[in-house]
C-alpha cells in the first residue's frame, strides 16, 4: 500500500512538473531571444558618440533579462567592444549606456526613463505594451511565440540615433508622416 501511495505521489508530482514545464520553457526561451535581439539591434544602430571603450547595456527595473544578458555576452563583443551589463533600480543610476532596457511597471515611470534616454543619446528598448507609442525606440514582444518588433523612427531621430535599413525592414516602423 505504501509503495502504491509513493508511486502515485511521484506520478502526480511528475505530471505537475510536466504541466508547468512548457510555460517556463517558453518564458525562458523568450528571455534568451530578447537577450540575443538586444545585441543584434546594436549591430544596426549608429550612435553619435563612440568614445566608450566598452559597450554598455543597462536594465532599468526588476527583470531577469540582466542575468541572461550577462551570461550571453560574458565573452562576446558588440561593435568590437567588450560588453558590460548593469541592472539598476532608479533612473538616477542609469548613467550613459548605449542601450537601456526599460522594465518599469507604470507608464509614467517608463516615460520618465524614455525621456532620460532621449536626452542622453541612449537606445531605449522595452517589452511593455505601447512602449514604442510612448516614445521608446524599440519595442520587442512575443505573440503566439513569434517575435514582433516595433521601431519608433521619430524617437530614434530625436535621440540622435541612426537605425539601419536591415533592422527597419523586419519591424513595424512608427512615423508621424510616412514617406
């Protein structure tokens, strides 16, 4: 009887683990893809200032992307420079990285971070709904396991960044006036 109970308990545990595995696997895969895309985005962006000796990416807010970025880019280069990853909680601590991933919970907080990024020539990236429409430069989301990229072209120009045609060609581009 005891063996049967242990066998059933183990079976229920395995069923529960299997039931939750696809969700956590999908979330982890999306997190890995976001980390890869951030580096790829940088390949198609030109910044007005290039004097930094390292390529800096800052994650603003509580988000596991910082750990994923640190693991992925530990021994890699972006634009020929070693990559430094930081995670900060406050806008005042951002500094002047090339890329800022905004992971703040409220629209007002995100807009403050976007304004900071624009005034400092920083590529702002986020995954919140409406991020690009709120003035962020790149919004990356997943819909039914497909990556969707929105680029706010006017925000990029206002920030002083030039986004290359290959990146623009794979994204939905938001502009005030279409050419």
